[in-house]
């Protein structure tokens, strides 16, 4: 998971964060296709049986944190709703667990840059009755 934060132009020989074909070749001796791996299987493979409940607990904290911060507020603004949906749909139960945190951090960075810009452009354009 930690290698996902290092860009390829800095580390050319960086190992892939998720390589389903390699797992397919390793466990099923069939590298021609890739079998789906879930966060549960990724946690089990990397951390053993205790990793599954602990990793899913961390994922639950993430989901609850973004909901409480962005939606469960007295007056959620539109930018919070716009930020919430990509952050929640980033969690896929048909992908590697190790890609969730780096993806969320990248998405938060993109949202931190784009949402203020959209707000500036939206405020700059005044609506009239003919709009």
C-alpha cells in the first residue's frame, strides 16, 4: 500500500499495487486470466485471519468518518455532497484493499483543488432572470 504513493517517474521499477494475474498464476497456476480478488481476500492474504476484521474495521471508520463529516451535518452544503459520492464509491468490494487508501488520498487531493475552483467560477457568474 505504501508504494502506491510513489510516482512511477520517481521509481521506474516500482512493483504493482494490485496484480490479479500474478495471484491467479500463483494460486491457480493459470496466468492467462485474472480472478477477482476482494478486500477480504487481500486482507487475509497479507495479514492473516486477524487482518480481515481489523482491516474492515478501519474501512468502516473511513466510511463513517466521511458520512459524518460531509453528510450528517445540520446544513450540508452542495460541495460536501459532491465530495461525498466519489469518496464513498471509491470503496469497491471487488478490488484490492490496498488500493482504497491511496485512491482516497488522491481523490481528496483532486477534490481540494477542483471544488474551490468550481466555487470561484460559479460565484463569478451571476444568474439573471433570463438564465
